[in-house]
C-alpha cells in the first residue's frame, strides 16, 4: 500500500477543493508519463504520483480555471 507523505489538510490550504486534489495529482502524473515516454524514458507510476504531489504541495502546479471551480462550490446555509 502506498503511504501518503503529505498531510491532506495542508494540501487543502493550497488547493481548497478536496475532490480536485486527486484529479489534479492524477492529471499531472499522466502528463509527466506522456512527457517521459516521448523522451524515451520509463518511470514507475508511483514515482510519478509522488513527484506530482510534490509539485502540487509546492504550488508549482495550479488549477487552470479556478474561477470556474468557485462557481461550482455550493453555498450552504
């Protein structure tokens, strides 16, 4: 089983949408895999996931249309 090295609550401070974090990490890992395949390199998916989590945690990767995400967030009273 893969052990998460980052605190999810700390990641929520950087990306305030809890369901967007796994999607963002997964999409970034896919992109990294495609880039490395084009260069003829091979990396394990777990390493790519770890690297993409580091990028999200370090705020190197952000959600492109965050304003649209704010529109989807419901207002609960």
